[in-house]
C-alpha cells in the first residue's frame, strides 16, 4: 500500500467500527483521528471523554468487540462500591477504565491540556496513530427535549437512552473553542479524509463547528469520503433516525450529504440505498454502494478497504490533486 | 453497661484494633473517634485519608481482619490498570476502597470540609459512632531522615517501609490548624478518653498538636487511659521502637507516659512490663498490667473491656469526677 496520510473525524462507536478496519489497511502512523469531545462529562469527580477513550481503546486493541465503551473483560467493583455514595448513579465505569479517567483527571488538574493528556493515554495503550481531541476547550452538547427539558448529552443519551424527542441541540462553549494543536494541520496534510458513520448531530457537527475546522476541510487537498450511517431508511445504530425524522428529513444518505455539502467528495452508501445514487450524483458527489454494516472486524476491514480504494479512485470536484 | 461517653484519639491500625473491641462494649453512639489526618496524601489524583478510612472500615465491619488498610476481600484491578500511567506507583488501593477516595475527592473539590465528608462516608458504611478528623485543615507529616532526605510520611512509611532512621519529624500546617467541629466538644463531654496503642510520633502527637486539643484533654473531666504500644522492650508493631531508640529513649511504657504527661490518668501496660509499674506510679499514674496484644477480635474486646473497667476504677488525680 502506498503511504497516504489519512485523517478521520470521529464520534464514538460508529467511528471506532471503521477505524478498527482502517488501521490494518494503512500504516497506523499515517492516521490522525480527530475526535468529538462535546459528549465529555464529569462523573464521580472524574473527567470522562467517552469518544476519545473509545477510539484509543479501539486502536490499542483493548476495546470489547461488541460493546461500544470501556475495556474488554473489565470488572466493575469500584462502581459497585460507589453506589454507597452515589445511589442514583447511572453512568457505568469499569475498574481498568477508571484508571484512564483517574490519569486524565489528575493531569488536567495540573493544568495539562486535554490534547497532551490524550497523547499520553494513547501512548500508554501502544497506539501508533495520532488521536486528537477536536479542541482543548470545554464544549458540552445540551439537548432540549420536545417537552422543554434541558439535558446534558450523557443524561439524554445514556441515562434516558435517547428516548426523549429532541427539539434543539446546542454545543455549549463551541463558539469560543479553538482546534487542538494538530487538528487543522492534519486536515491540510491529509491525502484522504474519512467521515465515518457517526451521528452528525451528536458527533461530527460539533467537530466541524470548531473554528477553522470546517474551512480547513472545505479547502483540503484531500479526497474526502463519508461512510453512510443510515441504510434502507433506518439509522444503523442509535437515535439518528429519530433525530432526522424530527427535523422533517428523510432517513437517507441524501439528507446526510446535504448536511456535509461542500465537505465530502464521495459517499459510500449501503446497497439498500442504491436508488439514491442519481440524486447524490446530481449534487456532484461520487457514490459507491456496498454493505456498510461492520458488526465484525472482518466487515470493518472490508468497508475500510473499499472506502480507501474509492477515495483513491474519485476525481476531485475542485481541480486536480497533487 | 451504664451509658458513658467515650472519646478515642486514633491513628491507624493500633487504634483500629482497640476500637473494634471497644464498640461492642459500649453503645456505638456514645463513642467519638478523633482521627489523625497528618498522614493524608494525594495519590492518583485522589485525596486519601488512611487513618480515617481504617477507623471507618473497622467500625463499619468491612476492614480485613489482619491487614491494616482497605476493605476485606477487595480486588485491585484499577490499580493494575493504573500502572500503565504511573509505572512507579507504590501506594496500593483496592477497587472498592477507590470509591471512597473518589467520593472524598469529589466532595472536597466542591469545597465540602473533610469533617462533613467523613461523616457522610461513615454513614454510608453504617457507622453509628462519630468519626472526626482532628482538623479540616491540611496537615502533613514530613520525615527528615538521618541522611538528610525530606520525605512525605507515606513515602517514608509505605514506600520505604519506615527503614530510614528518622532525624526529625515535622507536621506541616499544624500550627495553623484548628480542631474540626466537635473535637474539643467531644473531649469536654467525654466520661472516658482512650489513647489507644498508636504511634505517638506519627499519630497521636499531631492530634495533640492541633490548637486547643492538648488543653481540652488536660482539662477534661474524663478519666483518661492509655493502652501501651510497647511490650517487653519492643513496639507491638511498626517503627515506634526504632523511633524511641533514635531519641535515646528506652522502648518502655515509661517513655510513653512521659510523652503524654499531664494528659493520662492511667496506663494499661503489657504483663511483660510489670517491672515498670513502680516508676509509672511515681509519676502519679494508675497502672494495670495485662496482655495488650490484639491479633483477634476476641483479644480486642478483652483489652477494651479491661481498659474501660480500669478507667472507671481509677480515681481522678485532679479532684472528684461528676
């Protein structure tokens, strides 16, 4: 495989599924993953970055094959003991996972930026790719429900299992956030940028909302490809289907393509959405259809390989590439 | 048993051994334990109060029967994972124990005083006695070794197993420390004050050094009894023997009695130290000799019962008691 620099924008599970397939297909050192931090939260006094940890654990080969969080084979003895003190706690943490949060929290209290701590954590797990938080500033997704409740993201997503209809979503602190060191540089240097099948509203739009990130992606010399998070009129996982429907948008690749208009050159859509190809092509987007489900590592590798091959194959809508 | 208020000054293991025998002999609600906090320390970003926890776990019935710290039957999975981040770590923490430190740290970061947090932790473990830190202010024991090294207490005691000869011991922050709410009141209200077989230098003298504590004890209406931490010319546990010897003091109840002069009405000494009784009595101290070892709960109860009976039996050197 020719050495090509790959940048990935990442949320949690959907991104991890693609990333675990990507790294065997390109040199790990050539991959930079730019991760959403708008769903970070403090629990049990610990600074927790769920998406960063999911990506680091995935790249470190210690993520569970199915569950979307924590370490494979972890125990929960500390959590069970913590119920003495937090009887209403609902955020789950494994014992080994806890060490990561202890370290992040201790380092952050010393004034170390999240990006530095993340690099240290990634190194401790033997990760050779670069893992960057989108920003070192605190950004927090808030959900206003149809019933008018204002919920922290994790409360809506984990505690209430994303069942409340969403009226509005805000990213508190986003207007003041600057990209973490390396984020814009990675987008500029990339040969390929991948938008994995993450939820745009909860994961990728916060990243794109960090000052300078959208314009860096819009002006990138890279070929920019997205993998569809929907298939056959349904979200592959999570609340995306209901979130699109609540906005009056069809649950289709076309809705996603419009959200990322001007930022993506090619879409990998599910075979079940072949009928959408002409409409996508009318937007000037290259399209390939394939099975985009990634329940196994083998499927992740297949989708990643196809995505990279597709990226290399597509011409650039905005002039020739170097 | 007649209801009598008992106050105990406490360090870690030695105190816990007596306290576990004391509570079955008097109503738990009538006992106040005033605990040394000069060996508190921050590890893994967590605020750890070893002596407070040992006393709370002991009174909560969850302490291991032999080991002097942590919870019975605890695992150490988080600690093992933490070695990724702190490869040189030497302070041991169990997973369940960790929850206590998480809670203390989170509450302290909110600005809650240690005494309030300690009461909450004690309640969470079902403790009906009162457990008070000696002070809400930070006090830290520092050890200057004969070789001129300046060590934090835990580094000297745990990491280096107390093997460095001690030239000097300081209690940093002690001059500014005020007693925690309830400390002086408990000493004034007590019918009996017990000084358990704790190390004076590392445990009881810091408590007595908190402003107003020594004078409250000196002026207390209580009968004040101490249980000897030495037997037959040796410390029952820990570095006390070497610490006394380094000061040129014999390892004998008499050395201890002189340290606490004016603060103790009666001493429970080990049978092996019967020969010291006349010298102690010449100091105006009542003495009883017994087996003071407490390797089992039965032995702890026997020593506690004898100590209470002895306290009730002795007259007051400073006039009649109510």
